[in-house]
């Protein structure tokens, strides 16, 4: 937004400004009026003269009361006359002028329309219309055009003013004003139609006005300012430097002619600054932006506080500072720009006509800072403001298309950073609206088409939907076709078209696409003047496409050309340029491609160097840097597997994961982002094993897996130590952590179909969330500054992980990578991780086993918990669980393979032998922490079942538990607190007939049996069945009882894990709701529901299941299921489980319930069921799904 060329002058009469109505006196007399017999001429004339005196008084004093009185009197004079009165035309004309003045003050369209009608009638009553009458009518018509956009008003305005000019002698004192006004109207026509002849005629008229105006005339600065505006307007269309030079010259002359203290001096200085700004945009010459800022600073200094022009001058100074920042990267510039534009926004009432523009300008500056720093709070605030700007702008306002388009660009920008598909879909939606409400011949239509095309191509890059890229190319081509061949904006248009063809090629591999891309990029380079700040990114794009084509054509000269172009791009990039990581990364890719053909060490070295430079760049997109870091690490792993540099590269890559899935995002968004990093921690760990660094492998597996649960754990970390050192800080951290947890799980999601007001609320929530995340990081910095807290909530080093291991058995982490499989055993008293290589197992084998197991589960319908059928199965419906002669079926093969290649080698390495089954023998515990596809396989049940004579399994050696991470189990060891005896007890519920779910009446019998046994042993217990229990009652009971048994349907939500839920008769209890509860005494959660430990294949290492969620909620131990459970087996396992725990109660237990032996209890219960069945596939599927998590 620029300062108005004559800001405020359209609201009042000013004889120094030519662009105002000219009041005609009674002595006009140059042109004869039609004459009629007089009717009470003297009285009407006296009234009229009295009205004119008040109008002249308003002209002198700017007092609206004078204008109101003038209107009243002039209207009375008109009423006193008829059309045959001698002065009737003058009375009508000046009443019209007065109404036009009031319209300028109030914005009244009805006043304006009446003014036009009166002036037209005045002209009709005149034998030959006076030029002043014609010019006044033209001005009124022009004003109405500005209100309504009605093209016929503009055309008639120009026609009237041309007639006025043509009918005025060269020496007439009013001719310069008329020429200036005609020029202003022609400029409006150009802005409406883009017709160059209109703006050229405008400039010609205004140059003539300047030539006819004496140097000392007070109107000359105004005329010069209008001339400058027209030159600037034509420059925006043509990019012709002579035009912007003409604008600067005219504006500067207007400034030079303005005396010190002139109230018009600040806006004129602002116009000088804006024209220099335009010059800079065209040339990239820093001296021009310096001139712009200097002039605008003077304007800001001179403008009186509270002046109507102040907001515009401050905001425009911010615009120039933003552009200088874009060139130099000096954060002080963009920070000042944002501060100025915030001041401009805050000092302007929300109802002000320009308020939306101020919001948008601030948004553009915030977006620029985001591009540099990657601070999501900036782009969030930008979008929130731009969304509000759109919301408060009337549907037919001429600025609305601009506001919609800029909002779309910001949403596109955030999408590139976060990958949120909702953002790019919303961007496309608002940009479509911008295009739809833009007139076909509007000068901005091509640029808006280009922006829409850019967003469509970005969405295609993410989703691969071919209709998006086809439409993107179509609208971008149309934008180019609508743009004059010499227009400066063609640079951006061809660049975006090149991007779209590039994305299309990457999907289709159609050689014509990459050829069109190169053609477009070369056009961009040719059109862009040397020294332009966008040259580096344009060369980088060209280089990327040349490299891609060389891959397709196998032309080594093509990749060499690409390297040359990309090196030039890098050389021309200023320090801090946000695109530098991308340029380095693309250059590395080109060197890598040439290395793949030529195998020269120099090319490999260059590829590694540039990937490293991209990954470690202080600025740029975290996604780009993570991609580069991953490529850097993989190259080193392949060609220098034992080099310390390989470990350094993976260290950088693992550290970048936190930046793409930070606390400022919703949980859903974090999981979406983490899909792109799935397997990276496993790959890094494999590299560490190759380098004989099991300690590093362990650290990376902890840091790079279960990212969201680790974040939640950090938010809930005990603060007793910090409380002692700084109680106030500890309390603030507690408060912020709770707010962050709530924001991450409950923040609203954007939806295209929302009302604008709802979208504003969503953006405000997002911005508040980002501020919380920023505050959290600041608080961590404060805590780490305290002596002894320098590692507070940082990734845990290996040595610390080894400090709080469980004493009853090892924790075994198993890593799966395409190249190797390894286990790390962590044992109490051993000062380092124990590495166990597993050469006979692989990712391919694990994936095959998972597919085989899934196939069997599907065939036996083991996906939902259902009511017991006549065949005896709640989940197994195709056949009874019984003895079978079929041996070595898929389930047998899977369990035998796991035993022979994974579990038995680990047990042998640890020296764990098979149980002797002697009375009182206690098996050792083992905690499995599998990764990748192994996370979905039953290690606890691995064994040989198809050959009775050789039968053995994991259960004959150890009592198995699972843990999502090592940290999860050591936290429970370290924070093993006594449970309040008042809360110790068992809460049970059965929900056999939840609405919308299959009936599971066996749960009622299951719960009643357990409840009866608990009561018989004196345990404090509560049973609520079916409709007896609401969600709130369940939560209350979870607070009141240390252990819970939920026999119901469970539903896992992989996209929104915190919305995974337990389904009751009277509602559903979401995991997110449980997590908000302060479960200080949580001990055991027995989840007698289906698939409560089944994760999501896309993010297998994030442990996205209810069992892990209940651990995160505070439960020390969880019994869950890997797949659907049969009704009868479920009851048997649950009954035997509680029998074991109750039988092992201490004599002084009273009413308490202690679940410490829950792992042994589940082991016992499943063994009991196993011994009642045979080793058929049916039988295995009945007992294998029961698993134990936690301590």
C-alpha cells in the first residue's frame, strides 16, 4: 500500500489542488445559458447568494456545519426557482458540488448520485455547457466510479473532462486543473483496463498541465504529484525505467516546491520514497532502496502524531525496510518493519477503510521474516492477520482480490514448511476466489492466475494428483498470454510455469515436460537484469531442471552444464539467503549424479560437501535441511562406513527431526510430518553398529523414535529438583507444559468450508499455540542456565540410560535396517550396551512375516471384538479353536522364524537358559523394544510349535514385557513411588452393547467374575456395567482407583492418536481426555479390548496405540492385545491373571490391590490357556495376542 497521492484531499475543497470541484460564481458569463422569463428572480438570487457564502466559508474553514448550512440554503434556492430562472443552472450545479463535497466527507453514495443528476440537469438547461460545469460533472462521475466500479461512470467522466479541456482556451487559468483531472480519470481507466494508451494520454495531459502552470503557483506541487503517480502507474505495467525516473523527478520537484511546515510535505516525501522503492524492485540496486527508506523516514519524522496519513507512511516505510531485508538479510530491517507496521495497525481503528490493508502489509513482513528464520509464529501471525483482513473486507471491495491472493501465498508458504495439506487446499480455495472476482481485463488477473497455479503445483508435488498439475500449467499459461510481452512480471510467471513443468516431470518422467521447464527457466534468466536479487534462485531452478534432464537422457554434458549454472547461483547468493540450503542440496545432487557415471572422487567429495553445507546452514527450511542431511549421511555410510564423519552426518539428521515435528504443531500434524522420517533412526543406528558404536545407536533410537510420546513425557517430567533450585521457574514450566499439552491435542483444525470468522479463530489458536511453544523453549533455556541443569530435558545420553535399569532382567532393543539387524541388551551393572548382531534376520523377512500374519488374521476375522457365537469365538468365527492335524502353517512359520533368527540368538547371547519347571522357579524378566515391522510381531510367543518333540518358545525362558522406548521403562524404575493406600484398588467396567458396535455380552461375565474374586480377597473394588457408567464417572473412578479393567470395544485412530478411544454405552472416552487427568496413583490398566497394542505401519516407530498411550497417561503397566481376542479365551486369561495376582498378595495388604506381578500374572494366564489348547494355528491365535507393557 502506498501513501495516497493527495491523501485526504478528496474529502475537502482546496483551491491549491486541481483535483477538486470548481465553484462557479454568478459572474461566470463566458457561455450563455438558455434564458427564460424571470420568476421571483430577486428573492431566489438572495437565497442562493447566502448559500454560496456558507459554501465559501466551508471552503475556507473546513467546518462541516458550514457545509450543512450551505446545502440547506442552496436546496431552498433551487426550490424557489423553476427551470426558466436565469440562474437555475448555477444553482443546480453548485448544489450538486456541495452534495459531492458532503459525499467525500461521509461516503454517501446517495449524495453523490443526486449531485450527478443535478449537474446533468444544469448542463441540459445551458445552451452551451461551460467547461467548468463539464469538469465538475466528470469529477462527480469519477467519484461514483470509485465507489461502485461501474465502468460506464468512468467512461462518461473521461468524456465530460475531454470536452471541458477541448472547450477551454490555452490561457484559461482553470486549464491546468482540468488537464490534471482528465489525467487522473485516464489513469483510473488504465488501472481498470490495462490499456497503455490511457495511461500514456494521462501522462501527456498532466505534463501539459505542468508546462502551463507558473512555477510559483500553489497548485504546481499537486499537479506534479499527480504526474508522478501516473508515471509510476505506467512503470508498474511496463517496467520501463524511464517511467520510474519520470515519477521520481516529478515527486522530487513537488517536494522541492513545498515549503517547510507544509502539511502536504510528508505524503509527498512518502511518494518520493515509494518511487525509489519501485526503482529498486526493478533494478535491485541497493542505492535506490536506501533513497526510498531515507525519504520515507523523513516523511515519518515530519508527519504529526495522529495525522490521518501517519498509518500509511509508517506502513510504507515498513514495506521498504522489508524489501531491503529481502536483499541484505539484515534482521534489524525486518524487525523494524514489523514494529512500524504493528504501530500503524494499532493506531488505526478496526473499522477504518484501510485497516485490512494495514493487516495485510504486516502479514507480508511477518511472512518475509518467517522465510528467513523459519519461526512458525511469524507465519501464523501473518495468516491470522490476513485472514482477519479478508473477513472484515466487504465482498465487493476492490482490494478483496489482492487480500485473498496474499492470504493464499502465505498459506502456500506455511505449507512448504509444515506440509499441512489443509493449508495448501485453503490457499487454492482463496486464490480461486481472487481469480473469480477479478475482471477478465483487470491488470492483476495474470499475477493472480500465476499465484493460483503455484499453489496447485505445490499441492501436486505433495499429493501427486495429476489434475492439479494440469490445471496449474493451464492457468499459468493463461496468465502469461494475458500479459504484455514487455511486462516485468513475466519473470515471475515464467519461473512459476517452469516449477510446474518440473514437478510434472518428476511424476510423469515425460521428457517434453522437462524441456518446457528448461525453456521457461532460460526465459526467466534472459528477462532478469544482472544484479537482480532473484537471479540466484532462478539459476538454481534452471540448474535443477538441467540436471533432471541429464538423468533422463544419460547426457553427462547436461549435468556438467547444470553444475556450472548451480555454482553460479551459489556464488551470487548473499549471506543469509534463505534459498542457500536448497541450492547447495541441488548442486550436491548434480555432483552425485555425475559421480554415478564418472566415479571420480572429486565429484563424490563435492556432493558430500554441498549436502553438508545444506544440512548445517543456519537458515532455510528444516525439511530441505533434513533431506540434505539424510542424503549426506547415506553417501558417507555407503562410501565411508567407518568414518567418524558418517556418525556426525547422522547426528545432524536425527537432531533435525525435532524441527519438523515441534511442539508448536498439533499432535496430528506431528505424526504427519514424522511419516517422512520413518526409519531414519533405524538407519542411523545401523551405521553406528557398523562403526562399533552401540552407545550411539542406542541414543539415536531413543531420540529418533516415539517422538510425540517423548515430547509428552517431557511436558510431564517431574520437577522436584528444579523446584528446590527455582520454585517460580518450576511452577511456570508446569503451567506452560499443561497449556502446550492441551493445545497440541485439542486445537481446532482448519476446514475449507468454515466461515471466515471460524477460520480467524483457528488461526488465533494456532498463533497462541506457537507462542506457547516459543515460551517453552525460552523456559528450557532458563532452566539449563542453572548449574547442574545444563542437560535438562535434552536427549538422554547412553550413560544416563544405563543408570536406572530394572534389576529383574534386561531391556533388549532390536534394530532393523535394510543392511543389517542388531540387538542391544541393557543390563544392570554392565557399564555399556551389549551388542548382539543378528545376521540371519532382515527387514524383508520381518515384512514378509507381518504380511503372512496379517493374512491369517484377516482370514479368521480377527479385527474386531464381537459377541460370542455358537461356535465359541468372540473374534474367531470361521472355525472352533480346537485340535488340528495341520502343521507348519503360516503362523507356525512366523513364530519359528522369530525364534530361530531373533529371540533364541539373543537369549543365548545373554546366557538365559530354558526353565526347569521346578517348584518355586521364577523366570527372569525381559523387556522387548522392537523397531520397524518387528514392532507388529509377537516376540513374546516366538517358538517352535509345529513339531511337538522339539517344541520350545520364549515363554519357556523368560517373562516378556514390551516398552515403546528404553526411556519409558527407566522412568518407571526411577520414579517408582508408593501408591496412596486410599486410592489402591481395582475399578472394573463392562460395556457389552455400546451403540454402533457389535455386542460383546461375554464382557459382563468376565467383569462380574473378577469383581467377585477381588471382593472375596478383601480388595477395594468397584464395578460399573453398561448404562451405569458415563465418561465422567469413568474418569472419576480412574482417579479413585489405582488399577482399572476395561472390558469394552476399543478404537484406535492412527491419524489422531489422542482421539483413540474406549467405547461405552454412554459415550466414548478418548485417550486425550485421559492424558489430561492427573493420575498420580495409576498402576495397572488391563485393556480387555481388541488391538490395543496395534500400531500404524506408516509410522511404526511412533508406537501409535492405546497401550503406549496409557503408559504415557501414567499407568506403570498395561495389559493389551495385538489383535482381536476370542470371547472365551478373553475371560479365561483375565480370570487366571487376577487369580495369580490375588494369590500372591501379601498378608498385610488389607484392601489394597498391588499389580507389581502383572507381567508374571499374564505369563501364567496365557500359559494356562496354552496348555488347555493344542499348537494348532487356531489355538495360537487365541493366546498369542495378549501382551504386557511397562514395568
